[in-house]
C-alpha cells in the first residue's frame, strides 16, 4: 500500500525549544487509503500527518501543501492553492478520505501528482524545492483495473511515474511500513542516495512516536538544498504608471522612529521605479483621523524630489480611517492632480499597521477606487487584519495582499526585490503588465522574507450559517449598529463562497424580516455589505418563536440555497426573552413555542448558538435554545461586541462545529463511559435507500466511533451488532464483543446488502441477542439498544410491538433517524424522547456522535 506525502522542513528555534521547517517548498501528500490498511492504522497515519504538519510554517510564501488519497480511485483532497494558512491545512488534513478500495493504483496517484498537483494552475511554484514522500505497507496492485493491467506492467508504471517526478526536480522519499513492503519498489521510487531517501518503519505504532517525526523532519530538511543568486541592485526602467502610496499615520505606529521605518520602506520601493513626467509618477496620502495629500502625481515626477518629500513627512497620531485615504486617492488619480486615467496603469499601495476605524466604509470607498480602474495593493503590519486587507485589495488576494510581523521587517526585502522585479519584466510588452509584475513581486518577496507573517486565521468550513438578529425597540439604535458591526467582523473571519461558507440572515421583533438567503449572494464582499444594510424594525414585541420557525421552514430549505451535505449552524441574538405582544398567545405559550422551534431545528441537524445581551435575558430560554451549554454566550453590554475576544470566541465556536478528530477523550466522557458495565447492541440499517457502499461505510464508521467511547471487555461493556433490511441477522454476539479491536474490525467489514427496512425483525433479533445464551447479562448490567435507520419501517405496527416487548425487558432503546425517517415513529420506538436523534444525511452523523455517546453513557450510569 502507498501512503504518500511530500514534506519539506527548514528549521528555526521556537521559544519553547521545538524546531520548525521554514524552507520554501511545495509538499504533496499522496495518501494510500486502500482496504488493506486497517482503519485504526489509517487513523494513526492521519494523526501523524496532522501532528507533523502542525510544526510547519505553512503560508503562500513558505511551505504549501497538497493532498490526494487513492486506492482503486484517485480522490483529490486539496491543491497547493486551496489554503493559505496552517489552520486551514490542518483542518483539511483531519478529513482525508479513507476510500477502502481493493486496489493500490500507485501509478495513477503518482501520475495525478505529476500532471495535476505540480501544475502551476494548482499553485505549484517553479522556484521552490519539491519533495515527495511515498509511504507504503506493500506494493503496487492494479486490482483488475486499467483493462486488466498485469501486475508487472503496473509496477513498472509506478517506477516510470516516480522517475518522471525525479526528472522534474522532485526529491522522492520512500517510506515502507511493516514486513510486506517490496524493497525493490521502495528503492526504485526513491531519490539518491538511497540511504537518505528510503525510510523503513516496523509497524504503524511507530507513527505515534516523536522519533519517527524527528527522523522525517531531519531528513527532509536536509533534502533539496538550493542556493539563490545574490540579487543585483538595478532600477526597473521604462515603466510607465501612476502610483499613490497611502501611509498610515495613526497613534498605533507609536513613535516618529517607527513612522520613519514605514517611510524608509516606501522610499526604497520608489527607488526601484523610473520616476519621471513620461514614466512613473508618484503620489502620497497620509491618514489617521483625516486623510491628506502630501504629494500630488503632477509633482511626483523627479525621483530625488519624491524621496525628499516622503522623508520629510511627520508622524501625526489619531485613528485609522482608511476610507478617507481611499477617498483622497480617488481625487489624486484625476487629471487635475496629474493622473493619467485610461492612459497608463494606476496603482494604489496602502500600508497600515491596524484595522480600519470604519471597516464598512473602508470597503465601500475601496470599491469605488477599484471601479475607477485603480489596482489596489495592501500591506499589513503587525495588528492589521488579513481578512480586511483581502476585502480592500484587488483580486486575486494572493497577488495583492501581504503582511509582515513588524515595521522593521519591511526594510529587509527591498534589496533583493530589485533584481526579481527587473528580471520578471523580461518578455512583458506593456507598461501595465510591467507595473503589475513589479507589485506582484513585491508581494512575493515581502511574504517570502518573513516567517512571522500575520496569520489572522480564516475559517474554511463548509457550512450554512444563519443569523437570527433581534431588532426590537428595547435595543437602543446605536447598540443595534454595534450589533451589525459585530456580525460583519465575525463573518469577515469566514471563507464565504458557494462552495465553502454560505450565510443567510433575518431580523425579528414584531415582524419577521428576511434580510437575505443562502443563495442571495455569492461573494464575501456582497454578504458583508448586506449585513450593514440591515435596518432595525423597532417592534414592541420579540417573537423569537416565529423567527426560528421561519429559519426552519424557509431559510434552511433547498430552494433558498441550503445544502444537505454541509454543517448547519444558526446564531440567535437577543437582548431579552420571548414576548408575543399582540400575537394572540400567552407569554408562557410563546416561550414554549420558542423552545419547541429550537428543538425542531436541533432535531434536523442544525447547531444552535444563543447570544444573550444584558440583564433582561433568561438562562432558561438561552440554554433551551442552544444545542449545548457551551453554545451559550452571555455578555453584559453591547460594548463587549467591540472586543476582538468576543468576535473570535463566536467565530471559533462556529468553526469548530462538527469537528470530531481529537487525540484524547473529553474528561466528562472519561468519567461517564470508562469502567462501566453494560450490554450494547447496535442495529444497522442495510436497506437499499442507504444508496451506496460508501454511504453504508459512513454508517459503519459512525457506529465504530460510538463504540470507541466505551471500555470494551468481558467484565466491562460488551458489544453486539445486528444488520437489517428484508431480514435481520446478528453479525456479532455479546459473548464475542469483548475486545475493542475485534469489535471495530468486525463492524468495519460488514457488507451492504440492500432490501426493505424491517426494523421489527431487528428488534426481535436484539431481544434474543440480550439473552444469557448470547452473552447478555439481563438484570445484572444495563442493557442498551441503538438502532440507526434512514427510513420508515416497512411494517411500523409490528415494529412498535417488537420495540415495546424489548423495552418490557428493561432494555433502553435509542433511535437515530437519517433523511427519510419520521421523528414520530422514532419517538414511539425509543425509551424516552431524550433518546431520539435525527440528522439530515448520513454524513451529518458525525455531528451528533458526541451527544449520542454522552446520552448513552448517562443512561448506563443512571439507575
């Protein structure tokens, strides 16, 4: 089997004494996910990969990561240009696909790597080191694919693709795991010397050790040593453009000395241009509380004069009104001020060390400037927000946005910038392209020279997020504006697009006012602008129940863009409690309806976060709305909405929804589930409506995830399993389900059979399965049945009868419904309404695994 990775590390010492690779490299992981790798071992490899990558300096200018998994199919996970931050890459790494195919088409995986992953269109770079690490526990196996390709031909194809990679400058490591590896294939794939590029691993347990991680780090850091020619100082001549610099003069710069560092950087950049009346004209604007033009383009036609004028600017102090700087630049690019609109490229370069005092207006004014044909580049220093810079700059962000960790860091990049700018201009025939290359190379070198870039983390989650915003009269209008700005700032932390995070919003008081649906806007800019256009309705009632009902019935519908295969999140914001006003309901009836609608949302797989502001909110309602206690956020005043801490708290909470890979169990789970004696039998729906082997595998993985939370043993928790469709069959008796590895392996290998949904037969089989003859311990330990189904029973009357008979023997029944299952039937079969769960699709099962486990544990612990 081949679990392939491309890993490169360069080392600098962190404050806590660990080493991190900061070498510039493109790292492609080609991950074997075939069925010969036992799933727990696959998990160890993924966790090893996650833990190793957490030490990498991952950014657009340093290490980039791409992943493809393979078995009989080739499954691209993400490309070099899919993610820009380490957090995004780590989150994606958690979800590498385990396809469980019965072939190991290593040659196809390497071919895909050569032709797609290392293609410039997917973010591969020409001027960085490329390293491939192929991890295998066996050898190439075509498995009858590719027109019955013979084994020898498949092995040769693997070596041919490995050679193509090496010929293209990729350094190939080959890592063999276990005793079944093919030593010849390892050696043929690896680069020379073999002693460096071939690594042997005894078994998958070694993936849990620091030793292997350190070995891999040391070897890869030593791979691909390259030298970079010393750059030559030279001017970029014959460039024609209008360039205006926006210079941050605010209080956060801190001193004239620091301000001079900002000016020095701009001067050094200016010196790279051929400044003149018919060449590049330079202008400058300073901004803090106000914006002021200190150099018009008509005057910026002599390099020496421009340099002197910029060096003589004094520090001003004040806030950071970027919007006023952009407004001043619009005027500065006009013909009256010496600009040449429509005749030459016009470029704005904004340098700032903070966030905009009025972020909404900054985006608006930047948009106006871009609509005039001006290309905007933004440079963020220290405390600047990367998401905000992205919104202000021209597209693509990767070419127009850069951030460095300090003002001092700016000065070190210009010397090497000159030769790269000038050399990259060769072959470009227009002044516009010349100037774009200059600015893009500026971007690359700012990033590549600093390991300490600003990495404001952006949530890359695939989710539909609905905001339900209180706009009643009890909210003072300035506080409502603060609330809108808070929503803006939180959403600015998400990757908003039709394929990642989608956003919808409604406001409520007496009327329910839909603001926009999931499919109303396609870009982050449009969503952010729409949030600032929300108007306060100032109604005298707070009909929270109607707002959540609208959210359930309308917002999370497919007609309005809601997706079935992503996480669903709702954020309910209020400064009080439900108040029906003149709606015809009593206060208690209205409050009850709010909680019922919230429960309906949770039952349909929506994760609810409740935010309460002030002393008028009630804990009972907030905690009743929220999906769990940790999903309740209480603040004393609207002033707290202005704090980064609260914004990040909400963004983190929303971004963490559904994350299931952890290295340790939560303490509460340990207390509840370990050293508990119980008999548990799982009934697994095997019917036709499951849809495919892959979807059935999702159901099996969910069951195994639950089982792993328990202490499995003859004198602890025993596990059994039943599958059902047209008939029911016990595939694991309690007397045999006493070893965790045996149990999870047994369930993992169950095959999908298709058929109808005779749950009654499953309950009947479970009743027998709980008997002493099958290893059950009735009357001695708690007995729990968990049934998972994606539809209604073919015979609901008999199913209810059999479920009641099972409950009569003191077995506690939990029901988990997917897609077509009806909650009313699930409640009839379950022991208690609290034992019923519902999700929108099989893939969403992982979002409830923790809650199911907790409730089962509680039922075992209770008398």
